[in-house]
């Protein structure tokens, strides 16, 4: 059974900021970014433990074609994925596990 997902408010803010950044440069790039991230969410929900467990109970999924990593936690009893961060890989890595 596939999991559901929800974005933590910080992850939602990062996501919207990134989409806005791409929109200022290219509608096509922004559209492709949204599609790529949505596909990443679906991939994570199908098999959340397949991705790397980097730190404590956080898992990471590297987004293809864009320099982002999705950091998430798994709530087994609720069949829920909590997206903690949609993290640009050029930022300080310690901030992604806030």
C-alpha cells in the first residue's frame, strides 16, 4: 500500500520559493521542476525505505536533473511521509535536518 505525504511548512516554503525562482527564469523550467518534484514524491510514497537513511530517522531522495534533495521522515503507523525539506544542494548541509 502506498503512503500519503504532507509537506512540513518549512518544506512548503522552500518548494514555493524554488518554483518562484524558476518561474522568473523560464515557465518551461518551472513546469519541469514541479513535474520532477511531484514524480519524486510519488516514488518516495511507493517505497519510502528504498532511499538513503542519512541521519537518525530522516531519509533523503536526490531529485534528478535539479540540484535538490528531498528530506523526509516516515510515520509508519499512519502510513504517512512527512517532507521535512526540499533542500538545494548548494546550501549548508546542516540546515536540512532542522
